[in-house]
């Protein structure tokens, strides 16, 4: 790992941002030694940086500016070693140079393309819309962890579903955004307008549960898709599925979603099992 990345806790600050969004990954870090696999940690933090730019910045031009910077950074990092602490750690690893340049750029370009997308028409359209960005991220992640020949289909679907569940948790906060967490067909089916998303009602509860039902079915189907999951993706998927199940059976599903995951022994076991499969596949 480069001295620059280590200085002043520069790398750690980005890892902390990732862990703030996915606290269960602290458990996974017990099975992915940061000292031995710093690039695996840096890649997860890079994914969070790109997602924060794509979804967390409300002004499209500001988001575009940040993503343009990342496009330039990742385009030149193989030759220069990178300027950003995350790039420096990643491109200090031979895995980064085995990944084609277009695969590094694909998530950034996909993030740019979706900046001004509106609300999807229905659930399948939501899956397709999120698939470009999250598929590119999952493909990059799978290649890093398992090599370029590993199938990314399952990781892609899990990443997409995790994103849709996360946006559903933010239903009240994002009620005024152009892209709503519930598709247009769902809003029409339950007679919901934007103003009805900020406050609890029977219609909102039913719409959220219907969305959860579709997500749960898609998660079950994802287990039949080809390809491995990284340790981090496996933990994310397990936590999301558990949260989804609790919310779907709750009287106030959105309130349960907003509480987040609960962790516990099951998370530790999932991380251990995923790490074992990873080492068997790659060692």
C-alpha cells in the first residue's frame, strides 16, 4: 500500500464512509484481512464513492463533475498509479492491471448515464434501469475477487436488488426526487401521489409490502443465477434479505426498513462461509 494512502488516515476515511452505509461489513473484515487484501477493501470503498456521486448528490451537474473526475482518474491510474488514495491502493495490486480499462470505466459511464432518469414504469423496468450501474460494479468486483472469467450474473442481480431495497428505505426522504423508489405502476395501483409518500397510510403500507414481495421473489430467483459472490456482497445480501423478511411481515413495513439490519451470529456465519468459498475458488 502506498505511503500516501496510509498518511493521515486518508484511506481509512473512505472505508469509514462505506462502513457507515453497511455496518455489517465490519464483521466481514474479520475474514478479509485488510493488511493482506487492501485492494478488496479499497474496491468496496470505491464502489461507495461512485454510488454516493450517482445517487447522493441532488444537483446533476455537480454529480457529473465528480464522476468526470473519477473517469479521468481511473483512465490514467494504470499508468500513473493514481492520485486518489483508493486508486493508489487498487493500482498497487496486480489484480487492477489484469482488469481491462473499459471495465474500470464502465461503472462511471453508467453512473453518468442514469443521472437524470425518472421514475421507472414498473418493477421489471426498475431492475433494468439499475442493472447498468450496479451490473458494471458487480462485474468489476467479481473480476477482482475471482478473475475475469467468473460469471457476474448473480452478483449483478444481488447488487440491483440491494440498491432497490435501500432506496425503498429512503421513501420518505426521496419523495420529491425525480426518480421515486416505487415504480409508477405501483403508485397508480394504490392511488399514491408524491405527497402521500411522506406520511404513513394504509395505501402506502400496501404499496411498500407489494414492492417487498417482488424483491423477495427476485432474491430467491437470484440464487439460481451463475457466478460467485464476494464476501462483502454475500454479507450485504444476507442482511438485506433478513431485513426484507422482517419488514414484509410488519404492521408498519417502512418503519422496520428504516431501522436497518440487526447483525448477529448469522452475519458472522455468512461471512465465514463466503470467505471459505472464496479461498477454495481462488487459492
